[in-house]
C-alpha cells in the first residue's frame, strides 16, 4: 500500500494530473471557510458523488473548477470511478466502503494542504 506522499509523487509524473493547482480564489475560500469545513465538503462529495455503486453521470460528476475539493479530485485521480479504478484499482460498480472513502478524503486533504504550503 502506498503512502499519501508516494501517491502524490506518482500523480505529479502525469502531465494531466500535475497541471492542477489551487488558485488565489481557492486559497481564499479555504481561509474563509477553514480547513475543517473543507474536509467536511470533501467527505460529502466523496460520499455522494463517488461512493455509490452506480453513478448515472460517472466520468462527468466532478466539475473542473468551482471548489478546491473539485480541483483536488482531478489532481488526485479521485474524480470518477474510472479514474479510481485506473489509478488505485478500486473496483467499479461497487459501493465504496467507509474505509475507502476515508482514504480518498485523506489523500484529497493531503494534496490541498501541500498546495496551501506551496502558496505561502
């Protein structure tokens, strides 16, 4: 099993995944809402948009902008079940366990915190 750091290092080798960065407005939003609220949003997005066994709009459910978590999802290949399967071998068409959801949220938050640190 790879660590969060190993996962991010691997993602940074992808020209597509590595192009995602938080913008000034994303950082300001995080500062305004607080990191705990952002984690709560990540938990909700993963639970409602990724965890179900069947997602009618899979592959299109995560916008490319509009929330820091959406950017993190694309940067971390946690934007749809196809990407989860390709990058992490998470089976498609099965409900994500609470442990899987927690690992995804932890990865997203790790990436966001790296972005905040790089911004400072």
